[in-house]
C-alpha cells in the first residue's frame, strides 16, 4: 500500500449554527450534535466514529447518506444535523461553515495493489499514473498552502 494523499477533516454546520463562529472545534464538543454521515462500513465513517470513541463520545449519526458529500451537505443546509468531511470537500460547498479540528483527524487515501513487479504491464502503467498524479496534487496543495 502506498499513501496517495492525506488531508484534515473539518466539522461542517450551517452558518447560523451556534458553533459556526468558532475557529477551532474539539471532537468532544460533538457529544450533543446530531450528525449526518456515511453509512457504517465506509472508511470515513469508521475514521470519525473511532476518533469520537477515542475522546469518549458516541456518534449520534441520525442520517446515513451513501450518496456522497453533496447529499450530506444538503441535509446539513436543511438543519437536519452537522457533519465531518475532508477539508477540500467542505470548501467546495456554499452556504456552510467549516471549522478546523483541534484534535488532528486525517483522511488518508492509499493505493492498494500487489507489488509493482507482480502487476500486468497495463496495471503497472495505471498504478504509476495514479502515483504521479498524487505527487503532483500534493505539490500543488503545498504551494497553495504556502509550502507547509
């Protein structure tokens, strides 16, 4: 397995939500929040549930949406709960507040494959293209963030 990219998760809520004005959000602060999220078994759902459990909070996921972040955002916009999502996804959504987490929670995406020398020629080329694209995206992301 090779890491393609990682990015921080953020807390997402309506702009009129009581937490919307905060610059940072502690995972433990979600104890009373109704959440909108992905169904059990999805990697991001497991990531969030495990992180909440680690700080002593049981996730109150009221709505489970397998359709993706746009559908989750629509439920949040309509006041049905709050959510956690990768920062890049949250920044694409209009009309919602995204709040950085004080407790680091990283979404990591890996390329899982057999060792490169065991791949077919076509699969090897595809894997190399994916890895090169991920390196390019990381470089672009670092330059946009100011070299961090």
